[in-house]
C-alpha cells in the first residue's frame, strides 16, 4: 500500500463546476496535510494546509480532513480553466519532522 | 523578490561528471529541503537541514552530498552522475510545517 494515494486522473470538469480531489494516507498518526498545485514545467505551489478534522475554506478552495477515515480532500468551486494543473496531496508523518510524503498527483482539466 | 531561488535552472551533463546545484531562500526560514521529481512526476524528499544541521537523510546514494553553509543556503553536490539521476531537483524551505518550493533545476544526464 502506498503511503499517500491519489487517483492520477485526468479529472475533467466543465468550467464553473465543482472539482473534487481525493487523497488517502496510510499512517494513522499523521499530523499535517497539504495540497499543492503544480502547473506543467513549474514548481509545486502550496494552496491549502489543514491540521484538524473538518473543513477549511480559503476563497474557492475547501480542504476537508477526516483522520478516522485517513482521508483528505480538496474541493474547488467555480472551476476555471486556469485551475487546470496537477494537484499534489502531501502528508507530514506522526513525528512531524517535515518529511512530506507526496501522492502521485491528480491531473485536473477544466474545460471552457 | 524571489523567495526560494535555485541555480542553475537547467543542467545538461555527461555520465561520470560531478555537478552542484545551489539554493538560497530569503524568507528567514530555518529549515531547507532537497526533493527529487522523477519523469513520472513523483516527488520524493532527499535531505533536510535545520539551521545547518542535517535532520532528514533518506535512502539516497552517497554520490549525493548536501551542504548548508548557513540557514539561508543549501547546496547539493552530485558525484559520478548516472543516467538515472536525470530529474527535476527542487529546493524548499519552511519555518513551521508549510514548505515553499523553489523553481527547480532540471538535470539531464547524457
């Protein structure tokens, strides 16, 4: 079992729709969770961090964490073509050493 | 101003050569990292330094040697380059848990 798993996609949604990206992790003691966006040929850009169960909203982005289910998700409301990118889920393990474990990423395509 | 910078942006070299990549951050962070992103886009941590002290050293060939002269700089030296070292190498820095990435160095070994 991979430590952090994401569906590689591509996930295709029409412009204006809600995009839902999912991630599961194997270490039940994981402490902190992150979503990065990576455009082709560019570096990962931090868009959301979440540390406790529940929802965290920032603009059009909502991160959801369920530690009991070892599941973290990212919702993008009113998706725009500029949101088309690869979204990387990253998990910081129970020791919180800063060792981020990344999923393989989900490619999102937003069609005009 | 660029927060995390890396040089060079591109590096093309032959097998067996030795090369270095440099990273600098002006965010005042005390922890810096090296990551490798392979051709399948999988991003994996290699090393981490906190205030010049090595704190994460993943299973990486000892041909790779990181060095942190001060907490704003982190270098990566690679000896005897192999074809499999071709990848994008990202530097990152953090103050707490959130890590911020540099633009990357695309290394191509021929």
